[in-house]
C-alpha cells in the first residue's frame, strides 16, 4: 500500500476555447522526394533537384515561387544569413585581428578588428596595440549584437558593430528559438512599454534586458558593462517575457514586437512560473493568436 502525503497536485478544469481560424490558402508543404512540378520551364532553386525531368524537393518545407524560380524553404534549419541582418552572437575565439562568433549558423561568423567601434567611439586606424588589447574589448563567452556586413564564398558571415546600437551586451537573458520564427522587420531593437528592451536577432538568438539608456551607450561606444544588481521588478518582467517568447515559439507563432507584447499582456493574469506549464502556455499562445487575427482580419 502506497501513501501520498503533502504532494502538490495541479488540476485545471476544462474550458471552451475558440479554435484558430484556418488559413484561407493552404501552404504547399512537401517532403524530400516529392514532385513539385513536371513543367521544365521552371528554374531550380534552393531545396530542389531535377530527376527524370521532374523538379523534386530535397528538404521538408514550404514551396515558394518567384516568377519562374521555385525553391523550398525548410521548416527547420540552421540560420542562413543575409546582408543587413541583425544578429545576436557569442564570442567563441579571439584570433589574429578577428573574433569568431557563434551565430547559430553552419559556420562561425567573423568579426574583424577593423569592423568594431573602439571604446569611446574613437575613429582611427587600428594599431598593433589595439590587436594586443582585443581581449580587453571582447573575450570568449561575451555576447554581442551585430549586423551582417558580407557573406564569404563558403557561406560564413562577416559582421560589423560600427553603429552605436550594436556592441557588447550587458545584463540580461538570451533566448534561442528557430530562425524561421523571427519575422523580418525594419527594426529589430525594441523598447517595450512593459519596461524591458528586446533584440530580435534574425539568427534565432533573442536578447532581453532592462530598458537601455541611449546616453550611456553613446558615452561608452557600445562597450557598456553595467554590473549593478537588476531590481526584482525588472527581473520579473524579463522572466515573464522569456516564458512568453518560449510559449509562442512552442506553438509556432511568428515573433516580432507586436506578438511579444500581446503575449506579455495575455500572461498578466498568471504568475511567471505558471507560464512554464504546457496548458497555461497554450492559453497564452491562443489568446495572442486570436488577438493578432482580429487585428489583421
């Protein structure tokens, strides 16, 4: 005979929920080997191959057509960078006049010494002394925000942090999601009204931190390292945003400033720790989806 004493049991009652509306046009989903078209007039793009005059998919994903070009966008993949993308990365190696950066891609990205702001925003040629001081600027394990400047022939990315909005990241939380869930917008830096700042990296790495003071960033040249204790209220906001973003990512909702803010507002009725429960996360995601659909429709 088994006795259960002082065990906390979490029970929720069933409730009626609105089912999300079906999309008007179903997407063309394919799996590897599926025939996309037998028309030889189309050009072969990424994720496709020719076999017996038939264009077939080489990956599982969504078929996209641009005029006569057909490609398949994978549902789950590593980050494939484009010039101008905003990324959040972690320094993995300090080399000769360059840093190696993990950006969730097949290959580590490269950040050249000539492509960073010097502390204080000083403009001059990089000297041998700067090369010796590289580990003082950025060392292994440091997190940075940067922009993709170029793409090498092997697919590796070249980054730069010349703008004052990029640079070393201070105190905060990094969240990793699939890069396909990050919606491309004009800006990926957002100061949310709930009291936190969010960087939505195109590479699937997101950074959540207390609201950044632009004057401090400009005076430090992008190398601010504020080690003051973060107030409890700010930590709670950051933790709530993190859990909301994970809930949206679990239920495959696109991540951008509006969806993150709506999910935060929908989660206010729950405690932060409750957002880790699957049923609560599903409710928050459903409420966010319905609100986004009402605004778009």
